[in-house]
């Protein structure tokens, strides 16, 4: 049922204009011809009194709130509801459905015919008609009041109470929206941000004054005009313009790239000007998300004297920067590129005590600085640069690692430092290295099933001597069934098969096919098919695949035959199907 104006526009009535030539009803037409509603002295009690009011064109007073959910909220008991409410009351209060339905139709100019539908459907349709009429009349009412108030207050530019929001001409002219209902704050909205406007929260209709504490909050940064221009327009300032803004640019993602470009393209005198500007903020920039790349770039493209000057700012903050996610990168770059004597001076600050070494070894960021230091010291010693200071620093690290080897070997971050300290696993290099290797050999089983300790044994397989590698292979071969079914031990078994000689690989594969010794004792039931158990295991099935890849000749054919003989059973398991697929691909 469509009860919109017969003009068919369906849109809202514009302020100051009449509705369509065919009004909704006589009451709506009278709204457009009468002055603002006045308060009545007495409240009508029945529909007959309402009718008399309509005949006299005495319209009820204008409410101060919009209707909520079809109900009328009054701020004053003397305020009266709109005139069409008694037609709705005919339905709700004794008038009956048919009478109310026809009365609603009469308001549109012609009575509506009762459709052939269920009682429930009819009531739903009628409620929709009521709400539509209610909204249309109230909107017209509000627009008339808006026009009248504007005419009465043309001399004042301030927004009027209850004034409907109009489209703003600029963000500063945004009006204060009306409150629905009164004394409840309106929904918050934020006008478009104006370029160059101070940051902060906006209040609708209130211009924001410049923030006096903006520079203080920026920790001494400039107003950002040059940086904003560079980011928004791509403008590339000259060095004379950039000076005074280098620190600000360095802290920005786009600005830091531009500063690095300038550092790479300017002459030595201009490089010194850039370096001089960042020296006072060197440590904060080294810890900054983007500033650390600027400081690394400065170290790379500077002269030795300039590098020493930048590195001097690190002294006294070596531990702080090493334990910081961005600062540790600058420290690693610095100790890699500055002269040896200056580098050792920085390392002495980091290695001044055993407790600090262990703390740095376990730190997720400082451990990389420690590893870099070990690599540099070992390289210089191998190049016959055996200065006394280099040897002392390396011995300090090795002795600290040896004292806490079992604790560091199973630590997620310190285990990397243990591997770097072992290096080529040469026990003749120092007494500390020999003691570390002896401790590792006595704890093979503990390390082999540890999440991080198994990487120590893998390091020995890659860098150790033949005797050390053979010792690890013997341990794996003797415990292959247990390790193959372990989440971390299986990684060590796979590593052994990949790095093994043909003879060593054959020894491991035969233990999988024909268990003996410890492997035989590990089987709970002697009649159990060991190979089938391994192929169904979520970890051991990968060991069987590596065993097939590492074997050759008759041993390889034997493994393939054993797997195919169990193909019917394996096809029912996820990991068994993985092995069958791997064998078929390898054979073809």
C-alpha cells in the first residue's frame, strides 16, 4: 500500500516549499497554512474533541523531540499530539480494525478497500501504513518549523535549537546536529581531515585551535611541513633545505629513504654536514624503526674517521642497543666495518662479566651481536691476526659458554651462540672447546631429543671431524627406532641419512629393516611389523622416505618391495599414502 503523495516524487519536502498539489489529507494541508502550533489550555479527552480542534484549525503544539518507534514523547504535559493520532487510536482503542483501516484511507482522500488477506497480514500492512504516514507528517512539520525559525532569526548566524543539519560549506561550518532525544549526545562523526591541520580529536561545529604542545610532543621535531611536502608531492629538497630536518626525515619511512639517497650522492663535505646533524640523536635513531637504516647507511658510506665518530656514540650504550630489535642491527654493522681497535673497545663493554655474556647469549637480539663478534674474532685469528686482545676476547666468550654449556645448548637463542663458538669443532683450538665437545658427547641422547639441542649435533655432522661425525652416526644408528618416532629426534635421523656415506647410510637402513641391540629391545612385541609401525607414524614415515632416498642397489629395491607388500594396509592411512606416493614418484 503506497500512501505517499500522489505526485509520485516520493522524496522529502524541501525546506520552505509546499508539498505536492494533492495533499495527504486536510490536516497535512492545514499544517502548511497555519502559524506555529500553540499550546492548548486543556488536553482533549476523546475523538470528538479532536474533531472540533481540527474544524477550528487549532493545531497541537510542536513537540521538541522526534517520535521514537511510533510513540510520541512530550516535554510538557500541555503539549498535544499531532491531529492524525486519533485515526490510529480508532484501531487500537475500540474503533475496530475495519473502522480504523477505512479512517486511515480517508486521510489520503479516498477510502481504501479491504484486501483479501489474513488478519495478521492485514495488521502488518496497516502498521507499515501508519509508520509511513507518521514519518511523512512529522518531517513536514519539522521542515516548517525550521523555515519559520530561520525567518525569525535571520539577523543571527548562530545555529538554532532543533535546527535540522544542512550540508556544510566547509569543515569549519559543520553545524551541531540536533539531539535525539534531548540530553543524549548525538552519534559521533568526524569531518574530513584538512591537510596541515593539527592532529587530535574533532568536535563537530567547533574549529580546532593549533595545539601549543605539538612541538613538545614531537620531542623537538619540526612542524613537518617539508616532510609533508616531500611525502605528498614528491618534492626533493636540496641539502640546504634538508639541513635542520635530517632527524625528522630519518624517523619517517619515506624520509629515511631520501636521507640515504642524499648520503650516497653528496660529496664528502656534505656527508660530514649530514653526519654532524644526526650525532646528537644517534642513539635514539639507532633504536628507531626507520632511523636504524639511516645510521647503517651512514656507517657504510662514511670514511674511517667518520665511522669512528659515529661508533663513539655507541660507547656507553652497547648493551642497551644490543638488546634492542633495531639497535642490534646497527651494532652488528658497526663492529663489522669499523677498525679493529675501536671494535674491540666496544666488545669489551659487552663482555665485561660472565653474567652479562650469559644474559646477552639468551637475549633474542643481543645473541646476534655475540655471534657476529665470535665470527669476526675467529676469522681474524685464522688469518694470523692473532693480536693479544682478539685472543683474550674470544677466550672470554668460549669460557663463559663452556661453564653453562648444558643450559645454553637447549636454549632457543643461546644454542646458536654455542654452534658459532664450536665453529670447526677443533678441540686443539682451545681448552674450552675441548671441554665443550666432551660435554656434548656425554649428553648425546639428551641433546638428540631436545627441540634446540639436536641442532648442536647437526652442527657437528656438518663441521666436525670424521671421528666426531662417526660418533654421532653410531649413536643415531643404535637408537634409530626411538629417535625416528620422536618429533625432534627424527630431524637428527634425517640429517644423518642425508649427510652419511653409503656405508653409514646402509647401517641405519638395516637397523630399520632388521632391528638389533637397543633397537630390538625398544620393540614391545617381537611379532609386531616394525616397518609398518614406522610408516604409519607421523614422524617416522619421513625417516623411511629419507632411508629410501639414501640407499642404493639391492638395499633400495628391498625397501621398495617391503613397502609395496604393505600397500593395501598403507593406503588406509594418511602417512602411509605419503610413502606410497613418494616411492612411485622416485621409481618412475
